[in-house]
C-alpha cells in the first residue's frame, strides 16, 4: 500500500503516458532477499579508437560564435559527457578490452551454473558487466528470493559453501564479492512497465499491481510504506583503504543504507527514439552515474555500478542497469532533486514525454530499498580496496 502523500510537498507529475506497476508479494511474506555476487579481474589499459573530429562548416562556426561564454561552456561539457559515454560503450564491446577467456576460466562461473540449477536457486536472476573506477572488469550476478527458507538453504548448500568459503579464493587472479540483503517489505518500493519486468517483480510468487504515485520528486518516498526511515544526518566518512587484496573482509554497513537499482531496455526502440536514447538520455545517465561515483562524500553515495546486461558468457544485451548504495535515503533524494547531473536526466526524459501523441518505446524500471540493522552480509575477497562498501564502514578481517 502506498504511503500517504506529504501535503507540504509540491507535486509535478509527468504526463500519464503509460500506466506503471509495482511488485506485490504473497500473503504471509514480510521480506524479500536480494544478493549481488561478483567477480572482478584486472584489465589492460584501453584507449578508445580515435575518431576524427568533423570540420565545422560556416553555419556551425557562426552558431558557436553567437553563443554566450556560458552556453559554449555548457555545450563543451555536454560533448565531453557524450564522448565518455561513447568510450564506455565501445570498451564493453571491444574484443581487446579484457581477456574474456581468462575471466570465463574463473571458478565463479562454475558456481553460477550450480547456483542456477540448485533446488534452492533464486526466483529471478540476471547478469551484467562493467568496468569499475579502478579499471577492473566485473561480472555481476544479481539474485532474488521471496522465501526465507529457500534463501537460507541456498546459502547453506554444499556448492555455495565450497566456493565462497574456500581458502584459495584469496590467492587467485580474481576478486570476489557477495552482498546479501534482507529487505522488509515496508522498506522498499518498485516501479516497472507491464511489458518489461525485472528483478524481484519477475519472481514467480510476485504479482504486479498498478501504482499511481509516479513522475514527481518525492514519489519514490511516497511509494515506500514506512516512508520516514532516515538515519542520522551525518556525512559519509572519508574512505579507508584497507589492505584488501589477498584478504577476506566483511563489512558492517550502518542501518538505513539505501539501495537503488534502475535500468533501461532499448531493444524495442527504433528511429528517432533510438537516436534520442543514445544521443541524449544514455549520455546523461552515464554522466550522472560518473558524478556520484567520483564524488562519494559530497553525494553520500557509497557504491555505484553502471552496467550493461549480458548473458552468463558476457554476450551483451540491449539493456543496462545502475546499482547504487547511499548512506541514507535522504542523500539519494538530495542528488535526485538538487544536482544538475540528475536534473539533466529528468529534463531530457520530460521533454520527450511532453511531445504530442508520443508513445514511449524505451522501457525503464527501478527498485529501492532501505536496509535494516539485521540480515545484511557484505564480504569482499581479494578485491581492490574501493570495491562496493569496502572503504566506507566498519570491517572485520576474516582468516
């Protein structure tokens, strides 16, 4: 059930072009369980192929000359964002960007095969890849359960224990991480399109229900049943770089860490809408993700992974996902409402939606959860020191 609206807020809904939907859970279900399992590997330095700059014609020279200094600076900044986005896309698809055979040789993928065929396999799962801020290639396996007994049985299975607890994990050419979250239903919200469902909404035991609180700043919190769940108003501390490579370290996040997973599915786009996505919206999203990744203390963002979905072998799909964790829900809202990098995303999407008779081909979704002080397990094995939540909270070094 949606939380009541705060009468002090100003609501500015986007045009109701399409009905949105949220996950509904079976009777008696009070929590769901989400796990992020990952492997990382060093990748060589990579330079995107050189693209010859087009020589501006007289009309373009005159147009630029007519701009104010501020307008030219804004345009140049946007071109930099677009170039960075193009380079990101090119690197994920480039055959020489990393050693795919070496990554595939990691025992992580043998475990994934067993995990997906287990009697206790997740109710929904998907795969993504990305290059992190340290230049590592990461393969990420995201899993969901709605049944606690099934989730715990999965974690106690022989295949799980043999892989994750093995001492040799700290001495391999790979880093591994597991981020397992227990999420109370009153601390979460989801938004999907009816014809593109991912994550917890794809579990067999969940159903979709219509949701109407969408399209305005503050709607995310309004969809969370226990909306007033903010932690102390404390800044994110400066990162602590642990000697994590060759080590197994467990992280103890504070209560109220807020997780958001959002994504875009562009396979069904065509023509003008496909061009708009690649030329406008995707660069804006990439710019926003890079900003919160590179400014964690200011934004309160402890971790961000901006990934492209793929199959287990790494074959890229026409969909992407961003997965970020903030110190509190308030920090997440502050970036969404108050920073130019998110305003750019919102404005580009809104301008397109305002067009007469516009029927949107792009599909998007998001899932938000605020973690309680129980049921969380974050472990990093032989990872670089800026992986996930590793630098931001208290830790325990395991043998």
